[in-house]
């Protein structure tokens, strides 16, 4: 996949358009290139209240031929608008209320060859995905996307918009558990760079011994919003000398007495994003792009990654676009109990109090 461009508004002065950062990711294609397949991905921060309606973003080209925008109304209806040469494609999805409070990610994708397109919305907190499919998508020219990210006087963005980006492939809306390169995964013959792992190769799991890899997912995506990786700092998490970057929803495997004291379990999984403390786990802010890896095994198991214990990918029947193939093993559930967000926050608070 190739990301055409990224326009990031994070940590910027929302009312100064020049403060937005535009990163031309791919410069190998000309401006006249038609993206026959592609996606627009954008993320919205939590919104407290909508009195009437808010325009998340809006862009109209100088020649008036191209228009793209998104609008959210008080009844939580998200409308995505794409217009080209008088043709119009309007898509609507109703958001769950939780998505408004926790933030949400939107993917608008199109495929000229298959003559299909879609609008997908993911609630950041719950991972719930709502989709709207349509036929006969409109053409998208690279120059319009370049103008949308560079000609700031033609684009409007709401303060809650974190970023928008464009890819020349149909992108899945969700990420889930993922490990960023560089990383080293324990195998029967020692640690192996995650980039060098192969399907069929054995990895040494903490709970089930050696297991073969059945699928490896690789995604290059903007390091923005909830795609932004978290840094596990060594020597915390039993890391043997090197920090490790992981996706915010990557589950850590915990085994400590405080779990039994608080929740009555001896071991559990917890998403890394709930344990951010700016000491042992913190947000990584120096990257523009990140390459994530997902490792799928016959069983849902615990991997040793540079000393840290992380879950392997969980493959259920509800798999987003571009997930594992149909022949991949299906997991009924996780092997271990998973802490809910409020439980994870309780654990983090107790850890902090114990450290004082």
C-alpha cells in the first residue's frame, strides 16, 4: 500500500490553518493519476455535545469540479459527501453515543474495478464498527487529494479533527493488537526480528510452547490519532535492553498479586492504552508513519517479544477488510480474562499509589 498524503492537526493551533502539518508520503505518481482504488481515513477526538450540527471538514477545488466533506448532526448521523463533475455520492452512518464520547475513526473507500465503495466508522472505546456500502463510486484524482492537504485556504477543518490521510488501497478501519518494527520475537532457536518471520515458522509461546505462524499481517499507516504507537520502556515489562513500540490496543499479559486482590484473577490481558503513565508506557510522538505486524497462530497465545509478554492476534468471525484469509484458524475467545477499561484504570491508579 502507498499513503498518498497525511494532514495532521494534532498539537496544532486549530484556528491557524498554516499550523496543520502536511506530509507528502508518496511522490512517485503524477498529480493527474486517478486512484482507481483507495481510502480516506480520518479520526475525530471526543465530542462533549452537539447543539445542532458540526462540519468535520469541507473542501472544494478551485475549479469547483471536486468536493469532499463530512458533517455530524445532533442525532449522531454522520454524512460523508463526495462530488465530482456534477455527480454526487452521499453516505450516512448513525454513530453510537459512546463513539461521540470516546472519539471515532472513519474510512471512506472506493474500488473502480469492483465498482463498490463503503463508509466505515469505528468507535475508539468499544471497537464497534458500523458500515454503509454503495455501488458505482466516483473517480478520485490524486491532484484533488494533494490540493486538499496543501491548499489550506480551500479546506475547513473542525477543531476536533485529528488528522486525515489518503491511501491508494482499500484500508481496514480497525487495527487491534499489533507490534511495530523493529521488534524481536522469541522462537525455539532464539530471538528473531519480526520483519524476518515467515508463515509456518515456529514461535515459542509462553503458555503453549512452540506454535507455527499461520498468517502475518503487515500494515504501514500514519502514526496519528489512535494509530499512534505506544512506547514500552526498558527495563520495565521485562524488556531486555530495548524499548518496544506497540499499537494502543495491543494486549499485555499481566501476572501479579494485585490482579487477584482487585479482580479475583491471577493473570489477565489488558490493552496498553489503558496503562499509559508517561513513565513505563508513553505515547510515541516522533514518527510520521509506522509499520505494524500482526502474528496469527493456531491458538490465541502469549508471545515473548523482546522479553515483554504480548498476546498474538485474535481472529474471530467478524474480521474487517483485508484481515486473515478464509483458511486461517478461528479463535472462539481469548485464553485469558481481559480487563475492562474501568478495571484497567483502577489497576493503573493502584500501581501509582503503591509507587508513592
